[in-house]
C-alpha cells in the first residue's frame, strides 16, 4: 500500500494529488485544502460549497482559482449532488456545465470520456478516487459513514467492470483526507449498521470507548472493500490525513462544529 498524497503550494494556494495517478499521465486531478481562496469567516478561505455560509461571488472566485491552477475549465464541471447514499452515475459530455442540481441524489461519478472534469464534495467524509489506466476510466465517490455501510466503493468497482470491462487488478484507487479513527465517534446503532453490512470483518475496525461510544476506522473499511473486490494492495493509496486533526488545512464538519466550508475532489481524463 502507498501512503501519502503529494502537496503542491503556489502562493497561498495548496492542493494535493495522488502520485500513482500523476505517474500515468492520463488525468488532471486534485483534492483541495482550505488554503488559498477569498472566502472569510467560517468558510475561510478556499470554500467550494455553494450551500455554505458564503457568498456565491466568493465561491465562484474560489473555483476559478483552483481550476485555473490545475488547468480544467470551471464552466465544464460536472457536479455531484450528494445525499449520503450509493447511487453512481455514468457521466457524458451532455452533463457538463449543468450545475449543482443536475445529477440529484448522486454520490459517485464515472466516465470514460476525456475532457470532462468531475467534482465531489467533502468536510470529513471519505473521498474515493478510481482510475483504470488500461480502459481509461475514472471515478470520484463520496463515501461518508452511510456510503461506507452501503459499500459504495465496491459498487463503483462493479459498475466500472459492468459498464466498461474494467478488471479490478488494473484499477488504481486512493482514499483522500477525511476523518480518522482518532475522531470518528459513533453510538451503538451506527455500530450495528456496520456489523450488519460487514459481519465479523467490521469488528477489528471498531474500538469501544468507556462512555458507550465507539471509534470506527472508515479508511480501513474502504480498503477492505477494495481488497474484497480484487484491487491489489500495491494499487491502493491512502492519504492518511485526518481532517479533524488538521483543521488548519482542511474543512472539518465535526472539528468546526458544523460551521465550515467544503473541500472537493476534482478529476478529468485527458486522453
């Protein structure tokens, strides 16, 4: 397994990329930080969420900053409209530039068409990246705890196989910055959901606290999904950065007590 994303800094702007994805030369991509934008207050400074306590003018300026830097077209972005479910949408050029309300109830985006910039949003939930360099297929997936219970990562691999013939052993996957087991605290009903979904496999990723609360390792549960579907360990990259622990770098819903902005995954197939 590969540990760590690459940090890129220019002026006040900072974003990160996946080394194994960079090495293919097939995609333009990034995961944003909260650094380098124009927003203020709880959304300071590179907020990319239109549904946050921020002005539309600021958000659009932030988009222009990051899309210009990584060289994708803001006007072509295909937005997910996330609801913490497991719906995954196949995206075409018809979906470009349609805005946030176009693909409703969608937490995953897949395409094999070049020149389509996909974008998904986060503030503690788990960002999943997928790239098949053989079939030239990409995917971005928002996997919060509900998405992880529903195994949206596994379902993405299945959909890539069913739609495009992608073989799991060829797919590169990555897990971006998100809340770590150090701070993802839940109660008994949530634990029961995970055990119902994963069976005894879930138990080694759950740690009981003294106050009838539990910690869950969402990173390892997503890795378990990948391995169970045939992804090779050498093709998995884990950022290993907790958004709660690094609130100076990332927006964190729990760390900022709900008053925060939105991070984003952006990826475009180039050839």
